[in-house]
C-alpha cells in the first residue's frame, strides 16, 4: 500500500467514478493526497463519491462519448483543481449477448463508451499534460477477454482490445512528454455494475467465482491500490504494460455466458 501523500499536489480524473471500481480508485487516489475529479453521466452518484473523498473532489457530469463534454470535463478540472496529472479511463458498458443477436445499436453503445470515450478522454487529458510540460499518467481499465476472447461479450472484448492497442501506441508516442500509458486488467470484481450485467443471479455469481483459481471475486479496493500504484512515481519506468489482477481467472478462459452451446 502506498504512503499517504504519494499524490500530494497532483490532480486525477476518474471516469465512471460514481460507483464500483471507479469510486474505489477515486477514493484511493484521494487517500494518497490527490485532488480528484470524478466523471459520469449521473450527477447523484458522483456527488456521493466526492462526499466520501479524503481530500478535494469535483463532480463533473460527463458523457465520455461526446467530444465537447470531454473537453469541458478537462477544462472544469483545470479551472477548479489547477491541473491534470492522472487520467483513469474506467467508464464502460457491458451486457451478455450472443454475437448473432447483438444489434448494431448495442454494439455502438458499448464500443462508443469504452473505446471512443477512452480515446477522447486520453486526447483531452493528454493535451493538458503536454501543455503543463511535466509528464503524467493515463491508465485504462480493460478485461482479459481483450486477448482471450469472451463468448457473450464480443462488443466489450473488441473495445477493450482497442484500448490495449491505443495504450501501447500512446506509450511510445507520448514518452517524449514523460506521459506514461498503461492498462489494468481486473478479474471478476464484486461491484454492483459488472455484477448485474455478468452474474445477475447468485448461481451465476458462484459459477464465475468457481472459475477463479483463487476461488473468489476481487474486492474493488484491492484493484484500486494497484491502479494507484501504476499511476504513481514508483511506476515511473513502466509504460505500455497491462497489469492483470484476476486471481488467475484468465488462465481458465471461462465464458461469462453459461451453457454456451452451438445452435442447431
């Protein structure tokens, strides 16, 4: 666990910061001394996160699919908190569906939040970091089906794979600006958002937990501490990497879609 004060004087933006993993990351960064702007579409959960922060916080309702809204997020953060040093791309959407049953609108909904939103936020925050001239960190939250494939999650798997490619590209392109870009890959995590989408029943939850070699779901906090670590000065020589924290789950390559059998 990093020491309090690690992010003293730094400012972070966390998308999808109103609940679940995004809230846990925001709270951990705040505990470590960062001022934190949390973004999401609904203002009430964002306000709840800000109220829980140990330090200075800012709630900025934002649709990450909208370039103007994303630019306004960064501008508001700079106006209120002074700068941007860290961006955590956590905003996401997901639901389980067979690929042949996925509508074009369903595909666009997930890809536009995860991949388009990840790029738009990275671009806007990266421009600010470049202008500041003293480096920064961009961290994107992905999933192991970005490389294993994930039956039932073709939209999310494609979008998360895009984030990996984006991250590796930015790691090289922005290295001269001392901006590091990395990914974090949580395994099945006990959050209300992912849980409702990927293991809606207790039976589904138990089945997914049984596919993790360590035998349980992750807690948001144990993911958040590693997210903060990758954004910290202690990881100053790490860029273009993906840190997997999943209890060995990806080695099992278990589908979130139960009893996925070929149709006849």
